[in-house]
C-alpha cells in the first residue's frame, strides 16, 4: 500500500457500495433501493436503469470493460460469464452501454452445472437475478454483480437463493419471539457470520512437480519427514518474509473488494496459516468467503506460491478447517446471543439459547451432513479437528445456569449472591468467563456459536442455511406455544425447563478427542456418522426434508437434488484420486524404485566380485524388491476395483468408501515405505520435507 493511499481510502474502493450509491443516484432511486433491501419491495425498471447507468459509469472510470453476473452454482465455487459494455452505433464505432434489464437479469447456460436431476442436459436455459442486498464489485477489469441462479422452471440451482430464504425465515420467527418480550421496534433479525479461513502455502515450482497436488489438491503419497509439528513453534510464530509479503498483498487485495480481512497468523502445521474476517451478515459473509478463496489463490501466484485449501493436503499434519462463527442480531445491532444485564435480557438470551440447543439436538444428523464430503473425511475426528459427533460446549458457568433451570434450584451468581432461577429473577450471566474448547464441534464463545466442523475448501452457505432454518423451526415452535399463553412468564419458565431437560444430552464440555466420549455419546443417543458416506443419506431423511419444505427454504425436489449432487461428488472425487494414484505409481514411483533397485544390484555384484561387504545394498534391495511387488499388486487391485465401480450413485459412494479408499491406503503404505528406502535424488517428486519447509 502506498504511503499516499491510506487504508480508509483503499477499503471498498472497488465496490459499488452504499456510500457510492448515495453519491451517484438520485434521492428517489437511492430511497427505492433502500426500501428494496430493507423491506423487500420491487424495483421498477426506471430505477433499475438509473442504478445500472451509475454502476456502469463508476466501473468504467475504474477501468472496467465488461460486466458479469457472479453467481454460486452447486459446484461449491463461483461462476461468471463476461459481456463487454460495448454496443455498436454505426460507422464502425461503439459506445459503452449497460441497461437496467441487463443489471437485473441474465441468461447463462444452465445445462452444464450440477442440478441433481432438476435439469436435463438439453434444457439449457437458466436465469441469474441481481441480489440488491450484496454490493457489486470490480475484479480483473469486469464489473461483478452478485446474483441468484435458477432454472427455467424456477428451481434454485445455487447456494445464494436458499441462504436468502433462510435468512428471511429465521428473521420472521425471531421477530415473533422479540414481540413477546415487548420489543416493538425491531423489524428484522439478521444472522451474523464470521468464517475463519485456514490454508497452506507451498512453493509453486515444487507444486508443479506433484501430479497429485495438481489434480486433487492433496498429496496422495508422502512419508513422514524427520521433523513435523512436534515443537509447536510454528503456531503464532514470527511470519517468514515471503509469507508476510503474501499476506500483505492479500490484505490489500481483499480490502479493495470491501472484504473485512482482520486477523492473520501462522497455524499449527508448517506452512499453514489463517485469515479471519470481521463478523458481518450471513449473505455478505458467504459472498466474501467465496471471493476470499479465489483471491487467496491468485495472490499466491504473484508470489511464486500455491495456496492449498484442501482439508488434508498432508497426511500426519494438521488439516485445514473453516470455523463458522454464527449468531443473530437485531437491525439495531443488538446481539441476541449476548447475555444481558437485566433479568428480562437474560430470559430472552436463555430462550434463544434453548432454541439453539434443541435445534442442534433435533437436527444433529443434518448438521453433520452439511460438512460431509471426501476432503473433510480426512480431517474430522483427527487431532486438530472436532469429532464427527455433534455436541455443544457451553462452559461451566453457563452450564450451571442451565442445570439450575432444569432442577429449579438456587445458584451462586457473581458477587456470591444466592438467586433462584426463574423468569423474573435471573442471575447475571458472565460473558467470556470460560475457556475455549477446540475439540467441540459447536462451541459457545461468549456471544456466538463457533461451528468448527466445516472444511476449509467448502462454501459456508450450506451449514449456515441449516443453522438459520433449524433456528427458525425451534423459534416457530416456541412462539406458537408462548403467544397464546395467559401467563407469559410462567409459560416461558415451563418451556425453558422442559427444553433444557430434554436436550441437555447435546451439552458436552469435556475433551471431544477422548475415546471415552465416543462411548458416552453413544449412551446419550447421539449420532456418530464417521464418514461422508454414512452422513450424506441423512440429507433426505424424512424429518429433514419436511423441515426445509415447511419453511420454504427448499422444495422437495431441490433438497433431493442437492443430496444427489453430494453423493455423486463423493464417488467422483474418490475416483479421480484413485486414478491419479494409479498413474503416479505406474509412471513415476515404480520406474524410479525399480531403477534404484537395479543400481543397488549392480553395486552388490561389483562389491561381491571384489569380496567387499554389501549388507546395506543387499538388505535394501531385497526390501525394495518386496515392496515394489506389493505396490504393483496394490495398484492392480485398485485399478480392478475402479473398473467395478457401481453405476448407481449411492452404491458407488458406499463402494468408494468401503473398497477404493481401503485400496488407496494399502498402496500408500507401500509407497511411503519405498520413499524412505530410495535415495533422495531418485525419488520422482518433491517430498514432505521439501514441500513444507521451503517457503
């Protein structure tokens, strides 16, 4: 950043944000846009035309020549089709043109995006529709307009549309609850999200020499290096100059796009790092996280680096997650998960807490399914990630409050005063008085919940759609029960006691890595889907489909389609990894180790002829020979099993997990041992030591 260009000037300079709109639009058009955003009123064509003209002029002034509807199909990444602003005016000349119609609606080809059967290949038409609640921005010379994406028949084909639906629904139900507590001013409740993003940086030239990294995003082979993360010296350590230059460039690139990049530091594993943004509304957070992942990769290229977002790029080292910090706030900025200073505020807080606990318990299977995909299978349950069992960490003091409500007993509050738990007289609930539990899948951290199971590469939309919808359902049930109550306070007390009693099994403040927890969770009746193949069928469990259809987040066809996409993706990703592994074994590893074994045999013959000892060569050659045959056999078995992959998507997913993943593990065991026996200059691709300790 130049000395003359300060951060406030840089931040959002490539975003057509509210301040820019206020400056460039007429008061009438700006007011119409505000009413559209806050009240959901439609924009007329004349207003859309004025906004489009102002947007185009602003973009052209900043060097943009094209525009694109930027959307989020069900691939998990973003999509864009670019059109120039030019329009012919005769005489071989053009002018720069952009209409309200082009702003509001586009028509990309929908046939080649995942649809889960919602579209046939020959049915190509799809529509993108401007999301006026998300600001347009300039990226690489194009004006990017965030949009929703739907099919010709109106089915949502993206991740934004159901997210916006879920935000509206949780707001509607939360406002009903607030009215019961005498809040007559709040018009909207907004889910707030802050996704912490973990990633690895490795040297680009080394990356190019690894076919597995290029094709799958993770290493399919790699023996444990002499040094790993045992010394705990990388976490929060001094940032190396090359990485610091990347982080500085990344911050400035994100700030230009109005992304609230706030925190940066080294993570636990060598070459692993983290970026955390400032909390913002869920729609903006999801858009910005998708953009962040894209920018991370592009900025890395400028520094001769590659940014790896796979959940487990290196076996034996910490993987990368994405901690999704979630809460609800009113349109005046009041956090509904922040304990209050008065009995009334605390009663409201505890009711929202009860709804959240009940929702996680009722829909633990679906929450697990939202983070189920092949990359996360390598991470969940490991010693750097939460277990696959859903539970909620509250901390000792808040758990004591919950227990006091359950048992209707006094508890000692701050100041050692004895207070009876009731609706009128609630103790002051301290904030941030408990330690953080990094083994918890869902941890309360003072004023929000940290959903820690997300994988680093995934879109955060799915998990947040689930959190919003689950919360909406529980608040709906609570409002239905409390609204007709003659004695609200008594009804509230009865409801909270019942909910906390029935759902306290979901509260766990202990060590989620402990084997004893797995046994205890089973005794509590909690689900434990250890793999994506186990979890993904829960997507279409009857109660889960009913939940999302009831709240109009998905149609039944839309949720079935998403389940099918996830199931097909599991088998597809696993097959790509398996084919890549077989190719590397046949064309890189086997020729290299066979060649080295031949060299050893030549040396044995020469030494033997001279009567010289050759124990190293003899023993090493024998072990390499045995392992080479074993690896060849494992490769052939993997290829045969790939040929037998079932056509049915669900059977293919189960088969991939039970057979292909096992075959890959067997092959890797042989290959990694061969790496340790083979001379460094004969091994065909960069090792973990080179990859992790070269930046």
